[in-house]
C-alpha cells in the first residue's frame, strides 16, 4: 500500500508540474508571440496525449521490476 501511495503522489506531482508549465508556455505564446488560442489548444491536446503515453509506459515499466 505504501508503494501505491508513493506512485500516486509522484504521478500527481508530475501532472501538476506539467499543467503549470503548459499554462505558462501557452500564456507566453499567446501574449508575447501572438499565436491564436485555437492553435495552442490543438497542440496542447496533442502534447497531453504524448505525455500521457510516456507516463503510462514509465508506470508500467516500473511495475515490472
């Protein structure tokens, strides 16, 4: 049970950090570089799907050890 709590906490912190970084990058891209919000939204969904895949692979690989 302790290992599950550690994994859940790590996953929560990683996803929270990723969300903060994604928000900051979108803010800079929209306000400083002039990208449209619709273009940023599409790319954010693609990046979120890639990150979900990578986190899932890492989670499943760590369970095999």
